């Protein structure tokens, strides 16, 4: 091989090697660029996952805190309402005791019984009526029946009221409220029954007090509890 041919071959080899190096550098550069692009993409994906997970947990914690605070607030409000109910019921209990005390005055209690019985008879307008009272009141109730019927007839005018009234000997209302009486109690008054006991008219002092209590409850709350909590309950 002559020198000229050898030189041509050497030049061609050098060119090919140079081309290969440049191509290799280009491929390596492109690979590195793709690597960084993919790496950054994966990093952003993981960051987004971590960010969303953090936001989810933060939201869960926030909801949990709101629920706990709401539960605590409700518990406090319910406790306040429970205490207020005790105060209100205590007022009702004291009113019952006071009403029972008034029944100890025989003359005043007779007038009250006459009114309660006569009003009930006019409401029922029945021919046969049984009076149910406290066992201790049986005698005083029996003593006012005639006066109660007379008054009822006047109240019923112009209608005519013909009624036979008796005191029940077998059924009695609960005894008066007292520290020794832990069961049901009755602070006075009567229940009228007719039609074999199927119809009953409650004219006890307890029933009257309960009606008055319920009617005056908003006023009582305003007087006793001058704050916004009364608007909630």
C-alpha cells in the first residue's frame, strides 16, 4: 500500500472516530437531559402527592377539631340547660308545696273544691259523675258536693244540669307532697270521672299549676336567665 492510500485511510479513520465521539457526546448529553427532565417530573409528582396527603391530613385534623369543639360546646350547653331545668322544676315543686299548704285552711279549701268540682261538672254535662280525691280529702270533698252541684247548675244556665255525684271509695289520688313521700304526689284538687271511668277530667291543683307553669315558662326564663342561651333552648 502506497503512502497516499495509507494517508487517505488514516484520514477516513480519524473522521469516523471523530464522528463517533461527537455522536456519543450528543447521545450522552441527550440522555442526561432526558434523565433530569424525567427526574424533575417524578420529583414534582411525588411533591404533589405529599402536598395532597398533607392537605388531606390537615383537613382531617381541622374537621376533628371542629367536631370536638362542637361536642364540647354542646355538652356545656346541655349541662347549662339541665341545671336551668332543675331550677325551673324546683320552682314548680315549691309552688306545689305552697298550694298543698293552702289546702290546710279548711274554709278556703272548701271554696276551692266547690269551684273545681262545679267547673268540671259544667264541662262534662253528665248525669252520673264520680269524684276522685286524696284519701285525706274524702271527708271535706263529701261535705261540699251539694254546694258544688248547686253552683254548677247556675253556671250551666240556660242549660239544665241533672247530675248524681259521688265520691269514689276505691280509687284515690296520690298523697300530698312531703319529704317522706318519694313517689307520686298530689297537692290537692279532684279528678271527675264518668262513663265507667272512660272519661276523666283532671281538676287537680297539680294540673292547674302545670298549665300555668307551661304558659309562664318563657317569662320565667327571661326573668331568671338574662342571656342568649335562652334563645337556643
